[in-house]
C-alpha cells in the first residue's frame, strides 16, 4: 500500500488502520479469554470422548465374547485378593470338615466299615 501524499488522506488511512487493528485486538481478546478457552477445551474433550465411546461400543457389538472375557478379566484383577481369600477359606473348610475324599462305592461298604 502506498502512502497517501495528502495529509487528510493519510490521517483517514491511519484512522482506518487503527480501527481494523482495534477490531482485530478485540477479536483476539475474545478468542484467548480464559472462559472461552475452557469452553473450547471442554467441548473438544466431550466430542473426543463421545467418538471414543461410540467406537468402543461398536467394537463391543462386533465381538461380544471378547468383551465378556475382558470384563471378567478386569473383575478378577480388581477383586483378586478377596477371591484368593475366599478360595483359601473354602479349601480349608473342605479339608478340615472331615469329608471323605473317596466316598464308599455302596451302602454295604458303609455297613461293613471297609475303607479304600
């Protein structure tokens, strides 16, 4: 852009440039306002989360067996200590209950008192 030779035209061009600059500054302030940045970030995260959820749901519908196996594995990993404790308690109760591990073949064996 060439500089005007007329002082009045130069002043008008400077005023016009100042108005454009002030409009640009106002627009930029609006774009970088903390509330605007936060809202844009939240909207972006929400959109990304929705897309991820839709993709995951589609994958679960395609492979329900794999989904169930993953769910069971996750539950087992999360609850491994209580599950191990329950298995130990069950095994100890079974071992200490006096239940014969090899029951007699017939009632006659019980009456005779024979054991294996």
